[in-house]
C-alpha cells in the first residue's frame, strides 16, 4: 500500500542527487509544466548549474556542446509532447558522435495516455535506436524499496551514457499532479553514506587485439598510410612514433586532433591530382576513427583497397565506420593503445627505415610544396576567400583554444587549407554532419571550456540556430563566432546541380539566399558583431574579439562564384607544383 509521503519530489531529488554524485555538473532546461518536479530538484541542488532555454532545439544542442567539451553528460529536461520531439537532432548527433547525454522527457501518467489528453504523444521509443539506454518508470509512489530502485535507475542511466561507446540515454518520466511539492513529508531517499554513487563500473577490460597487433607488426608497413579520422583520439606523438618505426606516413583529419607537424595535412589538395595519387599508391592502410572529411581522400583510399591493399580499421567500441566496405581486418581497440602495441611488437629486423626513405620523402616534399603554394596563392587576393579565411583563422588561434568548425564548407576548408595546430582542440558536429544547432553547441561548449572558444561557420548554419543567441549575452560565457557570409549555401556551388540547372533555379532551390544582415540580427540579441571586408583585417579583428569577454561575432562577406574559382585555382597550383 502506498504511503502518504511526497514521492514525486523524493523521486526527482534522488535522480539529481545520484547524478551529481557521479560527476554531473550541468543541467539544461526547456521550461514546461509537466517537468516541474525535475526542474525544481535540479534548481535546488547547489552542485548543478542550471541553464534555461526557450527553444528545445537550442537547449539540446547546448547540452550536446557541454558533453563534447567536458566528456560528462548534462541533464537535458523538457515537458511532454512536441517539446520532446525537438530534442531529436541533438540526440542523433550525440549518438553518432558518441557524446554522453541524460535526456529527461516529462510525460503524462498512464491514465492520461490514449484518451486525448492535451500535450500528450506516445513517447515510448521516441528516439528510435539512437540511444544507449531507455527507461520508462511508472509515476513515483511511496512504496517500500522504491527509493533504492530510483537510485539504481539513475546509476544505470549514467553508466549507459558514459560507457563505451558513450551516447544519449532517454528517461521518460511520467508525473502525476500535483507537480509542485505538497508539503507532505518527502520520502527518505538516502544515497550511500560515503557520498559515492549508488552503482559504479570498473574500467572496461581491454579487447583481445594482440593477435591483430602481431599480424600488423609482421607486415611490411614501409609504404603504408596511417589515417586518423574524426574521433581517432591518437596523439600526434604516437602517430609520429608509429611512422618513424614502420616507415609509414600519416594523414590526419583536423577533427582527429592528431594533426601534428609530422602529419600530412595537405592530402585533400594533393590527391586531387591523378598524377600524384597514382604515384603514392600505398601497400596498406591503417584507419583509426571515422572516415576523413575529404571526399577526395576517401575515394582514393577506397580505390587503394579495391586494388587489393590490406586495410585495418580500428575502433574502441567495435562500431566500425566503413561506408566503402574496404576493411580487410576490423579491430576493436583504442587506437593509441593498439598502435603502441604494434610498435612494441615490431622486431628490429623490420625497422629498416632505408626501405621507406623514398616513400616518406615523396610525401614530405609534396606536403612542403603544397603548403607553400597554398599560402602563396591565398595571399594573392586581398578580398576574403573562404579557403584563406579557414587558413587565417586557424593560424591566429591562441594556444589552448577550443575550436568548433561547422559542417559543409567550413570543415572542408579547414581540412584543405589550414596548417597543423596540435596546440588547439578541434571539434565539430560530424556524427550526422548537420548544421542545425551549431551555435548552441558552441555556446554550450564555452560553458565548460578552459581557455578561449572560437567557431567557424557559414551564414546558413548561423541562421539555422539564431535562437541559440537568445540570452547568450547574459550567460557569462566567452566565445567568438566567425561567420562566412556568402548569402546562401556555398557547398552547393561545388556539387552537380550548380552545373546542371539554370542559374535562377539553382539559386532558388539550392543556394537559398536570405538577404539577412547578420550584424543587425546580432544587435537584436545584444551580441557584439562587426563585418570584415579585407582579408588582411581578419587576424587582428579575431585577436581583439578573443581578448574581449562575452559572445562576439565576426562576419566575413564573400562571393560564392568567386569562391569556387579560387578553390580550383589553388588546387590546380598545387597539382602543378607537385607534378614530376
């Protein structure tokens, strides 16, 4: 028989307390009536910082940014109905980019389901397969053993969100009215007396990858390429050591955070030359992380695999991203640990660097030549060009900056034009490659980041999440957003519709110009913004913005048509300079 205590309040407090014990420090709330018990519990806990958003889409992306930067899940809460549906884009990104998130959707109790009650939808399975765990507890009641069950559920949810792979967990919390504290005694829901979480998990035992490491160590790697894709989590030091021992060379995506000075960073430009691509045909491929941003490089790797070169694909969670189906051996292992194991197993007789000298020199000379050509060619134009913007922004970032780069053209330009910055952490929403919610992701990351936060994004990406600016000036965060404004979707100018359609149809259906003045839009939100019209102005402008507290926006206006021609000019110059 149920007691007379306030079980709803006790339940919500137990969840929040358990998550705080586990290390959760942030909660992002979209206001609504049905979620009141959880919201009040979060607001009452001094260990949790609360961030309130009007728009559920922005709220979810903000929580996503917190998880990307900190590695800890934020509590993300909303009311029932369509509010819960608006979390979906961020939930998908969190799932595919392996970011922990505690998604708490409030719901009506069972007696109000299926009877036409307002603001009620079927929220069971709302996020499909894009969650690491799902919990659908009944409305809390004052019953023996209930507090322990609540804490156990909270602990299970946290461990599922932070496991391997990490990701979002959905808790659908049905609450009965009254939704505010009744004044009745709160059911005791004491946690462990030592302050520890109710349940914890030890380290995941290492996968049995030694047999694969031995086979790789016994292979001839003197003409292999090590590919570090987004999320590789292999340090430049270990990658360089692997290549020094084996004779391999390594290509590093900027979002791998493995792009050190020894990496080949100009591969996107280099491999656009068929002559160079055929000249550096590798004997094998070792790929860690997701596929590279560069379509050109990925196509080259697929051709290499199709011609019989062995391909090792390394992923710690055993979830291998292999859209070209090119892997000949898939290994479940931490990339850095695996490469270190291979280094340790390579016998001295296989460490003959002389066999790889010509191979590695071909790449290093091409890298040096391409970097020189990119810098020289970009500097020829005084008006802004998107490739130069990416190059200059990355070069100007202070050490220890957290740099967010948006999907579509910005990440491609950073990949193709920027020099290595191993002292900068680079992040992006590349789980599903969307532009939605990016502004809020950046600001959420800034909430928990140490050091400066800078982002590079396009105008459509900015406008897609302009609601993320609501209240941004009052959140006490520092971030600088560099917006490349070409009045439309610049990436489409590089795709087949640009050549296949009449110009008017292409502009209407794909480029979608908006005519919005972003500086004026920022002013509405109380955000400092300024325009840059000369390429040489950008570095100084960025330096001033980063040194100023608060959120600021730099708008760099460019021409889409000119931009395409200049990209092509740079790539042609690289091809000419590296041709034998």
